[in-house]
């Protein structure tokens, strides 16, 4: 843990509730915390505690009721939908529990997808994709379709897709939730390496204590409230 | 910033069976659409090719076609003296006074009879219609009971071949030649000497007078003079217009029948495409969520699904056109309602029909895909991602 670095994520008084019929169900209540640059943070808590909601808010795919989220100097709660989509394409890398690869696209094309939203030329895109796939150790599987890869390999392609644009933060929702012990270990090692060697800020939601062990900081969410940092 | 084309294409390829079934529905509609257009084009081409813009057809006022018309010899002689009529060889006017009679003849193979046009011609008749060419035998001699048959007649009617005999007008007529007039209506006629035929059929009057204009632009002048002459009860039309008018009723009938069939069929095909696309959107909800999360805009999602549906339409259009193109091998013979005579023509595929059919298939794809594409684009990212 390195507290001397400036925070890359600043969350202030964040609240979010869902409406079910006439009932309003609070999910997050007045959350305030910082995430320093280069942090590997694990968010834990029971189901329904709001950890995924918090992750979605940080990733800019859900909107808060009140409060502020400042990421690398950008207040994302005030961005319009199209600006927010553009911001996500540049600053957020997603890792999902079920990999969420596009089944009709090859590993190469899946990793290339976020780069189609940039101004990079075809050759530059190719170079980036190849580098990303090399980092995750799948350079030899570029032309395979997701169905031709194992779960662990698919998740590695998904990680390559998440890092290929060199985003500001990586958000991972249960990245090992669908994997066996061995593959889960590989994925966690890969994320740990990305964090240590490339200085990627990672925010991970998990139920898995082994996954949480890899993180520098574990925060617990319970009933919409964040408990203090507990190492 | 678009989702790659291969995404839409490969999704169709991945669910090949559904794609083929849905596209087949559209193909059927495009087939019907194209074949009706090809039919009416074939009819139009046959009748319009029959005429030449420099030729003028004169018939009795108020008669829709040569069949109902009658022109007294004296009136025909007046027309012959009009200064606008061109001169041909040896100072003879390029003008033919013709007779048109309908008779029933039995078809080859079956004994079913069908109406055939017998045209009494004069030597100038052939000069006026350069598209008519003798392909077998020789020309009938003037003043004899010799006739020649159009290629389509020779093929389809009993006794129509060279050396064979046909009985009508209480006489036996010998076929001495076969002529081909391409796609025109003349191919479905029998030609013989006008004076002989008038005697045989006891007809004192001609049916029509055809002449060539010395100057094509003089048509309005001669038309005005002929129609204003108190001695005459005639009307003049350019030959092209005359035949186009004849195809009008039939073409209109085909168009109305074809369009109503197509519209009803296409509703079915569009609903089919819509169901396919709605289920594609439902099956790929989490994919849509992922693409949106990665930063693709709603418009890109809309475009990708619309593209998929347009491709589906295009596939249907191509299959439909492929099968419709084989219709060109068929010749249809039918009764022309306006002349009550047999007319043979074939399905004709033109570039215009080609692109209209493809456009139509794309429109079906668009209409079928637009609502599902909007549903895809409107999905909430978080909810879409929750679907696995």
C-alpha cells in the first residue's frame, strides 16, 4: 500500500437507491473514499450490499442519485451519455465474471474492439492487440474464437481487451467467479502482475477470499455503508 | 466509431438455419415481386417493340384496335394522298392498307383452339416493318392462297409449319414461309395477301392503314388534317403509342394483381424478419451491454442490428432474384384482352427490375429490423450486463 501517491479516484457523499414499485430501496448511502493511483482494491461484502452498484458507478455505466465521482480529474457524474461512453472507452477497462467476449469475433477481434473507438490506424491497432495478447500469454491463440478457448483463456482475452487501451482504471466484477481454482490463480497472478509491473489501478469486486488476498486493500460494504479499510 | 461489419455478418452466419429460413420468406416475396415486374416488362417490350416511331397507324375513330376498326377503300385512298407519307421504291408510297381478322386455330399437342390474328398485307407492309424477317421458306405470292406464319405460330399451332395447310375462310391456305419478328406481337400473326383474304372473309373494308412519315416531326400536322377531314372518320396514332396503348390494360391488370400479392406476402416476410431480429436482440442482450460498456454509442448498436437485418433482406433478395432469373427461359402465351388474340411473350429481367427487387428486399429488411434495432439500442447497460 502506498499512501503517498495522489488519489486517482475521489468519491464524495455518493448515494444510490433503486425504486421497486412505490418502494425506494437505498443501496449506497453517503459513501466517501479515495483510491490512490496504482492501488489494487478489493471490494467485499455480502450479496446485495451494493458492491457491484458501486463498481458500476465508478465505471460510468450507472448513474448516482447524489454525490460526486472524480476520476483522474474528471467529474463523471455530470457527463452526458455520449460523453460518458467516450470517457469509458478511453479510461475504463472492464473484466466481467462471465468474460463477456463477443462469440462471433476471434480473440484478436475481441481485443481490437475498444481500439475501434480510437483514432489508431489499422497497423497501430494490430500492434497494440498483439502486445496485449502477448502480455496475457495468448499470442498464439489470436485467431481462435471464444468457444475454442477454455474459461481461463477466455478471461485472459477479456483482460487483454481491458488493458489494450491503457485505461486509467481497471474494474473487475468477480473475475474468478466462473473459474476453477487453478485458472482463478492464473488470472489473479496476471492481475497482480499488471498492477505491480504496469502500475494499473484495479478495483475488484469479489466473494473469493483468495482473490481478495492479492489486493493491497480490502474494503467491506455492508448495507450500503463502507467500513474502514482493513488490511 | 462503428461496430465492424463482420460482427453483423458473422452473427447471421452463426445462426445459419434461422437466417436461411427468414431469408427464404423474403426470397419468396422478391420472387413474386420480380416475376410480376418481369411479366409486365415482357408484355410491354413485346407490344412496344412491335411499333416504330416513324410509322402511323390509322384506324376508325373510336375503335380501340385494328380488330374493331374498318376503313372504306375510298377513305384509305384519301389517306394515301397525304403529302406527309414517305415514298419508297419506284415512287410508290410507303403505305399499306391492311386487313385484320381473328380466327380460331387448334394448338399443337392439344386440340384446344386459340384465337390468332390473320393480317392481310400489301408489298409495303414488309418495308414498313424491317424487324420482320423471313427465316424459312419464301414469301407468299400475291394473288395466291399462300400465307406465311410468325415463328411463334409455326411452333405452337397445328398446320403452322412450312408446307402445311391451314383451313380458314372456306379455303385451304398453304404455309410457304416462316417469319420472325423478334419479341414483337407480329410473331404471333399469320400474314397473307390482303386482297385474297378480303375475298375469302367477305370483307369489303380494310382494318387499318399504316404508313411511314417522310419526316417524323410532321406527325401532329398529318394527325390534325386526317382527324379534321370531314370525309374521313379516322384517327391516327404513332405505331409505338398504338401498341403501348394496347399493352396498357393488361400491364395495369398485372401491376395491380402483382402489387397486391406482393404487399400481402411482404407483410408476412417483414413480420418473420422482425421475429428473427427480436430474438437475436434478446439472445445477445449481454453482448449489447458489453459493447455499450466498452464505449460504443447507442447509434452504433442501432446501426449494427439494422445492418444485420438489411443483410438478411439482401440475402433474401439475391435468392429471390436468382430463381426469378430462370423465368426468362419461359414463354407465356395469353389472350391479349384488347385484341382478343393470342400473344406470346417472355419474362424479361431488366436492370431496373433487378435493382428495384433488391431495393424492395432491403426495404423489407429495414422495416423488419428497425424496431428490434431500436430495442437493442435503448437497453440499459447495467440491466443488459446482468443477463447471462
